[in-house]
C-alpha cells in the first residue's frame, strides 16, 4: 500500500508481495515495475524527460512548460509534473489525460500515481503494454530531438518547408489566377479631379483598340466639365483621358486616352449576360479604396435585380436590372469588370448594398462589402457604349408616363401629375396610345413581375426603342393588359 503526500514519500506497507508478472512476450520491452513510483521523490537520471535542451545544455521537457499530461494520467486525479527548469509543480484537480497540468508529466517521463491509497497488485499484460507505450514515447521524443538538433543552426527555432503542389501551381486555363493574369493588363485605375475640388477613384477596362475605356458615369462625373482625368495601367503607366460620353440614367460612361502611344490596348472579351445563370462563378477586378489590381471571386447570386442608385451628389438616380454577386466589391471597384469563368466580361460593377446608410459605390461615407454587389449587364452596357462613342449621348426607351419611385410591393403606380405639373401620361405617347391612365398600377412587363416604379424603369431600359412589350395593370380592381411600342428619348433629362 502506498500513500501520496505532497513533497514526501512513504514506503510501502510490510507484507508479502504477489508473484511477479509473467514475462512480456516482447523481450525488447522491459516489464513495468510491480508498483509505480510514489509522488514527491526527486527525479533520477533514468527519469530525465526527453526534449529540447534547457539553458544549461541538459535535455528539457519535451512538451510546453504548462505541463500537458502524458500517458498514464488518471482522469479526475491530482498529480505532479516536472517543468522545463526541473522544478516540481502541482497538477490541478480533475485534470485528466490530455489536459493541462495532468499528473502524467511531459512526454517521456515516468507517470505519477493517483491520489489516495491503492493496492499493490500484478500488472501483467496491461503493465507491460503501458511500459511499451512509455518506451515508444521516449524513443519518439528522442528522434524528434535528434531531428530538430540536426536541422537547427544553434537557435531554438526550426522551420518546415511546404512542398509545392504541381496541380495547384499549374495555373491551368480557366483558373482564377489565369483569368487575372490575362485581364489585369487591360484594367485601369481612374482618378477624377473636378474643378470644385471634388475627386474620386474608380476602375475601367479597355473596350477597343482605339483607346476607349468603359466605366461608370459616377466615376468620371466630377471631371466631366473641364476636370482632370487619368487612367493608370497595371504596369504603372499613366495616361491623361477625356470623357467621350456618359449616360447618367444607365450609369455608363466612355472615356478615351488622349495619347495612347505606347499603351498596350488589349480589349477584354465580352461575354453574353443574357446567358448567365445563378450560381455561375464570377471574378471581380478593381481598385477598392484605391488598392489597384485587386481580384476577388464569388458567384452570380441573382439576375434581374432592380437597383436604383446615385452618386450622392443630388443628381438623378440610375436604374439597372442588375446581376447580383457576392464577390467582394467596395468603393473604388466601380466601373471594373465582372468576369465569368471563361474570363469574359458579363457586367460592370456599379453598386453595393451597404449595412450602413445608403447604397451605390459613389457615395462618400459607406461601409464595405457585405456580399451584396450589383453589376450592369454587359449586353446593356455595350449598347449604351456604342451610342456614346457614336454620338456622345445615350438613347432611352420610354413609355412616356410618370410613375411613382417610392418603394411598393404592389406594382408601379402611374402618378397623378408629371414633372412641373405636366400630365403624367404624355398625350399621344406610347402609354397614352395603349390606353393607360393616371392611377393605373402596372404589375408585369411581359413575364417579369413589377413591384415598384424603379423595377418598371429598370426593365424598360433593358429594351430598345421600338420594341413591343405587354404591360399587365390593375384599374379599379380589374386586371387588364396593354401592348405598348416603346418610344425614344435622346440624352439625359
């Protein structure tokens, strides 16, 4: 019988001992003693823990000085452990195998028995197996120390090298790194400086070999009237630029390098935004918060998302039937390309929903991305860009009826009056010819549900002047349909 006392040892009680255990079947592993050492004794050389040397050059504890318990610890019992400096520390009650301060001691040291009395009894195969575990632990610790000593240059720090994965490093076509490598040279960071001191940073990308750059209107608006505009490529070359045309309603603008000599003008390939599916992979490139050449990834979260945004300057809002993506885009990403998995442009990053006040990447005080980004579909942006390059002005399809832009879940309501007290339904216009009147609530455009005025405008602007659409509307509780041929409006009003 042995009893554990802190800092002292009590010899075993007299009496006959049971027969010694049978020899272990593995002669290379010595059998365990028929009783465990008593806590409180001073460690001997045979008990020396295996591990990195201490300051005196002697082997120290193989684990951290906090005393992680080793093999043989009994759950829920107090114990002792040897710290790295050779001192004996108490183990906390209830700290069992694998816990901090457990009674088993560091890896490679002799175990400490549990508190309270215990009978001496043969260990047999269990004791032999425990000895084998301890010996194996000691051998493993010794090998670990030898390897660390061989690799060390005299310091206590070792490093581990990670081998490259050939498949990962292949940069296969279609990988994000491959797309970024091809796209970044054609993406520019745009800096706009207005005469009134207003300035901003955005993004654009090469549209054609003539030096036209496609971007957002709100990126260049401050420099549109005799301001200063520059475009910087990924190689660091900066060029002055000028506005060719801009469409406030679409939030699209085209600028051109004034002196494109020496510039590598590789237009980005344009995808087909009409064929995009929810879940498709996306890559966004831009200069969020001025950090040029930033690449982020995500998916197409939704299509035909009606978005009304503004640049915070008090101007008219822009409307888009947007592609929604969770790729991280922030202020400064405006005007940059949203790409598909083939590297084709499927949209122009234009707006974000912020957890703070407002939305739209052009606003002055905003939070960062919360995974709700919106891009102008490239099919629409391309049509607008061609109009701007050709005439400097955009063309809008219209029904020539004023609708309420307040949020509503019921539809787009035709207002009582138009701008400046004019009729809400223009006499002789498309809506008037189709029989629409003030107070009518439009609920569908073709098969697309309409829940508000901004949604109706966004959907109309995805069409071209002269297109025929079918409007479903309510009047006095009765649902009717009207075929409308879209009219045309030149320029921003």
